[in-house]
C-alpha cells in the first residue's frame, strides 16, 4: 500500500523560488507534496530577515512560519531558505542584502543594473551562488543544509533567462559548460561533465534527512 504523501510548506512568497525548489525536490522524491503560503487558508506575516548570514535568515523564516501555523497545519514540515550571490571583486556582495543592496528595496531590474554598474571594468567576474536550507519538523527540530556553486557574472543580462524574483538567474554563467547556471541545472548529471550542483545536493540531503 502506497504511503500517504506528507506535505512540506516551503516558507516563501517568491513564486520563482517555489517553482525551482519543487522541480528539484521532485527529482529525488515524489513522496511529498510541496505547498506554499498561498495554499494556506490564512496569511503568514512576512519574516523580518534580520540575520547577518544566510543560515540565520533561513532559521528565522521557518521559525516565523511555524509560530503562525494554525490547527492541523502545525504538523507540517517547514522548509525555509536563504540564498544569494557572493561576488569576488565586490568582497562577497551582495550576500544576504540582495533586495536592499543599495540601501532601499529594489526590483529585479534595479538589482541587475546596480550589479553591472558596480562591476563595470572588473576583470575578475567570479562569483558563487550560496543556498542555506533550514528544515523544521513538527517537534521543532531544525536541521541546516547548505550548498554552493561557482560561476561568473556576465557583462550584460541574458534576457531569455529572466524569471521574476530571481534577478541573478539572468547573470550567473558557468564558463566550463558555456551555459547559464539555470540551464546547467536542467542537464542530466552525465552532461554536466563533472560540474556538481550544490543546490541539488542540498535538496537531496533534505530528502535523506526526512526519510531517515
């Protein structure tokens, strides 16, 4: 008899992040249903992302969500993430401050333009995309799982790669495969020629953690 699917609340209102997480998670397990705040019958207040690191913000997101869950939803598994780009020539910027990189709330387009302006003339365009996941089970245990990938920032955005909520999707390029990072994620492991997807490895670890 097939096991009933458990539900995982992915603690975000960012539909781009939700789509990417669900697509990758389903590669490793179909035993869970991925839901978001939009699937709940009530509102979850926005989380104040006051952490100084990706890990701290991921923890804040799951704790905020769990604190406001009601009724049977308190039995949900909650996954929160914080991710972003660390650009070498900018001393690791923007890090956790992507949305407020210039000191005010920024749109995707503003982030892209601001990044390219700050990097104008830079010879070293290397960067790494870092992701931290916090996984909270109903007994309130929290596991932290992370991954990272290296690439470069293009000198101009690839418009065909734009996805709302993910500004660096149009800028982050993997030279050894001559592909955008999101295109690499769509390849089979064999076609990646040894390039390891840290984000994918982290989600595999989430599945392993929940299935143990």
